[in-house]
C-alpha cells in the first residue's frame, strides 16, 4: 500500500512537473510571438516615419527641380501634366498637386508589381532575408534622394522605393505566421497603429523642414532626406538584430520554380483578381479570396480617389491653408490611432467581418457629408466619420483574408492582397481628379459615397 501510494504520488509529481514544463514552453512561445509582433511594429513605424517625411515637401521639391533640373526630364513630365490639367479644367495653381498625385500613382503602381512577387519569394526563402532586401532598397532610395541634383535621379529614387515597398505585405505575413486566428486582429491592429502614428508624426516633421528650411541655399532637402535615410537604417538594424525567422524551413514551398511561375502570373492583372497563383486551395477558400480581393479593390479605388481630392476640396471650397489642412489631418490621425490602439486591436475573431461591414457602410455618409458640407463643422463631422471607418476597414479586411491559404502561401496571399490595394491606389487619384474637376466636388463625393454601398453590401452577403 505504501509503495503504491508512493508510486502514485511520484507519478502525480512527474505529471504535474510535465504540465508545468509544457505550460512554460507555451508561455515562452507566446512571449516570443508577441516579441516578434512588436519588432514588426517598430520596423513599420520607422519605415512609415521615413516614408511620410517627404509628403509635405513635394510641392517645394517640385519647385526646386523646376528651376534646377538639368536633365530635361522635369519639362517633359510637366508638359504631360499640363495637358491633363487642361483636359480636366483644373486651375493652373494645382499643377503641383496633380504632379504629386502622378508621382504617388507611379509609386503605388510599382508596389502593385512588387508586393506579390516579394510575398511569393518569402514563401520560399523565408520572411527575414526578403524583408531585409526590401529595407535595404528603401534605404538606398532615400540615399539617392539626398544625392539627387536633377529630377531624373529623384524619380529614380522614388522608383526604387516603390519597388521595395513589399515590406508592408511581408510584415503582415510575419504577423500571420506567429498569431492564431483569435489573436490575429490584435497584430493587424498594431500595423494600423503604426500607419496612423507614421502619418501623424512624419508629415509634421516634413512640415517643419518645409517651413524652416532655407530654400535659397541650394539643395535644401538634404537634411530631411538624410533623416529619412537614418530612420531607414534604423529599421534595417532592427530587422537584422531583433527579427527572428517566422517561417520554418519545413513550412516553405519546396521549389523556387513555383515562385518564378507565380511571379510570371502576376503580370496578368486578371489572374491577380482570380488569385490564380494560389495552388492546392479548396474552391471554398478560393472563392472567399476572390470576393475579399474584389471588395478591397473597389473600396480602395473609391477611397483613394476621394482621399486624394479632399485637398482640392479644402482649398477650393473652404479656403484652407496648408496649416488648416494639417490640423484637420492631425485630428483624423489621432482618432484613428486611439481606435486602433483600443478597440480594433481587441476585436474578437468572430466579429471581425461584422466590424468590416459596419466600417464600410460608415464611409458612405462620411463622404456624402464631406461633399454636401457648407461649413467647417459639417466638413469636420464627415472627416471624423471617415477616420472612424478608416481605423477599422483595412485592418479587418486584412485579418479576414489572412485566414486563407496554407502556411506556405500566407506571403503570397497577403502579397496579392496588397498588390490589389496598390493597383487601386495607382488608379483612384487619377479617376478622382477627373471627376472632381469635370463633374464638381459635390457630385463626386456624393456619388463616390453612394458607390461605396456596393462593396459594403457585397461583404455583408459574402459567405466567408
């Protein structure tokens, strides 16, 4: 009896010890996963701070190259912009904004090309090495910006930066690798917080340089470009020394030819909408991917068209100065950050779709109010609704799409998804500018808002 009791006691102790060991292992894994998510957050924040510094500087940069370009490239592009300006009937004073819009469209189009290719390569080589290559390209683009003394070199720097911007989809792939379906929305919300903080702080830094730089002292933009370069180097060091590989060898695709075949398919826009590069995926999953991808494209096409032209609206209809616009965007940025840091990051997985649907519907009255606004208070109300919607929509849609595909396909899924978004952002500002100047601000915003009912209703009815 004593021996049996002692044996049971010993067995119980061993079992308890094993359970404790297992719990400790699970705790270590969870803490390690959380650490990698925060590494991604810091990396994205540094990247987005560097990226957004240039935004308030674009008009002054274009003025500089207008006077100092010896490559002749600026004049060639200016002639094209002037034809577009005359075609849509925009006042000549908005040429610099249109010019910036076309540069932004080029940047987004390059992202459209690069994101799925980068995602596919990461499914073979792993996330970390491909992400480091992207970060190196981004740092190089800022270094070339600092060196640029003619417009051709500046455009080359933006070209390289656009091709290297697959890092966003890779960051989301890493979060997908280390999170469960229940915790994924929390990680995706941190991406949203990084975007919000980047687009609040970065433009403020850029505005500081725009106001206080001595623009009569030659290439005055060297200081902000070197600051962006320094932030990019900081991002690169964080990835090199803090990021661990999140896609184990056994979960990667087995042949590089699969990635190359995948990359070739991406040259066909129709195949991207069909997610044709995804193999060995059930019909149900493929149907869900195609529905979410199409909804995301329609939403972001309309959203980016109206988002780009709101600068015209504030200046043309309400007489806002650059500082007035900065205050409005600061307000919307703070609203987005607060929501993403509290509500969005704690969304339960079961409610992600409902919040995505609700946020899409909320954008309808937001843009209608902005278009119909006759005073600053109504405009502010519409912009706050816009901020609330924006805080949820992309994060929720990304969380939804990240559920699909096998472990070795997450990079490809999110790469294609980001590519669809980049394609929408490359086309939306052009369509929005044409509508704004040809049809008027009220018609453009009211019609754009009403058209957003389509992706909202489609997502509500989708069985995903």
